[in-house]
């Protein structure tokens, strides 16, 4: 029996007490999620008696998971719609659309008991920052990272006014153009991401810095909702945007701009967004947690079968979920990206979103080495420097939040043993500019970077 299975009533009550205090603190600024999707007729039709061993029945069949309508959330939605959650006894899963990342943060802080959510889809390292109270006004809400939801499915979009200026994967040839923008245009080059200090912010910062452009000084970099950013690109007031599918297709198809690079080019099969749930819910419901993971794993495997992707597009594009035309989701799920600005198009399913397995191994398994990269990159840019003071602190946070042990238990019980990695580290990672991140020596990575705040 693992440490995870030895849940004590004292531990649960202590954690629940902290959560109750958080509900009072943040209830006024969070509110209910804007919409919730209960099990549908599709789910009921697909559900069959599942392989739930005696004594392993979920403590509760109910959980409320938040999601943002982008491809990273697809495995949760598919697990719900195809009956994979229900197969393992999780018949009361609710997937709840969140207005934005700030709403998701506030809703997980109050929890489902207060009208919020128990967990769901997260950019990294949001679960770590929420656990430490760093982005919740000091209110610590312990969370567990349980699985990676997806890899890739992102890129850097650039406004059409910059066509022909050399804004590609390697920005070094366009560095003078971007740095001189204010002198020539009366304003700095303006770029955006969807939420500060997390995935999309990291991708665009890395891209600029690799080209010799300081994202904190040479340009204006800010957090802006996707729709607002796209409108800015239309009218010429926004120059670049770190974005995820299905936005890249829309930007090129609607002749708003072009794609400078896919994150697949920047760091092939990189960590993307994750499933994370409040620790008090997980500690109180160990069987339900593993049942949820088993259903998610089946959803991820189903999604990675090319034969299933047309049906996936139909489900995800529906009004209950992404509410977009199917033709917008179809190309990325085939790995087809029209880049624009004279760049070669992609026609490779491995260049698009993957959910269960990629050429480097497991996608679903939450490698601790990847958590460490996100926190190292946070240190690089001086984010939360009073809390992320050193690598020992970063490793402590990773060990507290990352529960890859639960993922392993769930995969073993479900019979997915061939998918279990041998180590909690994926090893040395290499980026498009030749920089390497060795999780055994993150300080060497940090020292090798020319543009940084430390």
C-alpha cells in the first residue's frame, strides 16, 4: 500500500479547514463558473459496466473540473463524453467551462463546495503557485499535479503588417527591426500571452530571448485575452501573440497574420498543460482519484488514434464545449499548419497535439523534471523571487505538488504498465537554439542563458 493510500482523518480535516477559510476569503471575487456540462446522452450511450475491483469503488462519483476551450482540455472532455470516467465509477464528473485563467484560479480556491471547482486543466506552474499562495493573495490551497494533459498545440502568431521582416523561429535576423520599432513607429513592438508567469508567457519569452531580444525591456509584453489580442492584430495595435489551437488556424485563415513558429519547433514534445486537483479532495478520495485518472488515460489513448479524430473534432467543436466551426479544429488534429509568410507548411500528425504518447515516450505521465523546468524558468525571469529563492525551494515545491506516484498506481491498476516511465526525469532537454536543460543540474542551464533577471 502506498503512502497515498494511507489517508488519515486528521490530515483530511486539517486540509479541509484551510480550504474553508479560503472559501470565505475569495468568494466575493470568484463567483460560479460561467457554465457547466453535466453527463450527456452521448456519455450514457457509451457507458458500460467498468472494471472496478471490489474494495476499489470510488469514495464519491462526483467531481467538478474546470477547463478552458482549447485543445489542451480535450482529454477531459472526451473521457466524459465517451463514458471513460463512468466506466471506472466516476459517473458524476462535471466539466465546467471557465471564463479565463484568473476565474479558474479563483474557482479552485473556493472549491466546489463554495460554488467553484475541485481542479481541472492548468497552465504550469499554476498548481505550484496556488499551493504556495503565490497567486492567491497568500491563501495557500495545496494542489496535486496528477497527469499531463497534452503536448504541443501552440505557437507564436504575428500580425500581417510584419510580413517579410524575417520573424520566424530564429528571430536574430529581425532583432534590430523589433528593437528599433519604437524609434520608427512611435511605440514598442507589442506582444501578448493569456496569463502571466505560465506556459504561454514562457514560450514567447524564450522565443524573443533566443533571438537576442529582451522581453522585459526591448518590447511591451502583456497578458491579454485571446479575442482582444486577435482584434489588436487586425487593427495593427498588437504585433505578436503566444497562442494555442484553434487560434493559429483562425489567424492565418482569416488573413490576420502568420505563424512565426510552432512550439513543436521550439521544443519538440514539450510539456504543456496538466490535470491538477485540490489536495484535500485527492486525500479524501484516493480511489476516486485513481478512477478519474484511468478514465482520463483512456480518453488520451482514444484521442491519439487518428481514426477517432474526426469524431473528436465533432464533439469538441460543439456548442457545449469550444463552440467553433469544425473546419477550424480539423487541421491541427491532422498536424496540418499553414504558417504563412513564405514558410513551409506542416503536414505531420506529430507536429500537432498529442495526448498519450509521443516519439519521446509518455505524454500523460507528469515528469518531475518538467515541473522543475517551469520553476527554473520562473527564477530566470525573476518571477516570485521572494518565494522561489533557490533550487532547493523549487525542488521542495515540485516534490510536494507532483504526485506522479498516483499516476503510476492508476496506470498499473488499469493495465497500462507498458506506458509507465522508468524514471521521474525525462532526462536532458534540448531547445531549438541548442540550449540544454539538465534537470540534474538546473543551475547550469540558468547560467548558460544570456538574457535573464538573475
